[in-house]
C-alpha cells in the first residue's frame, strides 16, 4: 500500500523534482543556490545528524535558504516558503526582488573552468529554449 506523503513535505519534493527536471546534481544546485551541499541534502531529506544525538533529527531550513534553493531550480520562492509553513514576507528583499524581476523563471548554467565560450553559449541557448517551452 502506497502512503501519501505529508503535505508539510511537499516543498521538499517540489525542490527535488525541479532540480531533476533541470538535470542538476545536488552539488550543482547547492552551488547555484550559494549554500553547502550538506544543507541542500538536509532540506531535501528533511533530516540531519547532530553529534551526540542517536539517529537523524528533523531539519528546518531558514526562509533565506529556502528562497535561494527555489531560485536555483526555477521555483517560486514564495510558493516554496509557504509550502514549508513559513511566512513569505520573511524572504530577504534581494531574493524577493529577484523573483519579481525574473518572472519566476531562472536559468542555471554551470560553467566549469576552461569551458570554451561556444559551449557556454550553447548551454545558455538550451536553457533559454527550455524556459520558453521549446
């Protein structure tokens, strides 16, 4: 029997699904969001380990972290923050502004050192095509 996931975890699943849709690994998504890989994993799983405490404990990210993660994978930060049971009014101004000016669409292109410019441009073109639905 399949159990329905708890609504409180919906934001975790939305972030993971959006990351997968954009073909981003957790390390690349964490870099794009400006957070650590450990934090990204903790948010997606909802758990973290604390020294001296047996087993995992529940993980709750800050509103800023949730907003950064949402932007990195093209989700609306206000939706993600709301789904996490937090107040979207607490999203830092610069992140809320990035949402408003971007029309909730974010293209993330990870460029490795030494990547030729024509390959970077091709990655950007592909990301823009995906955003346009093409």
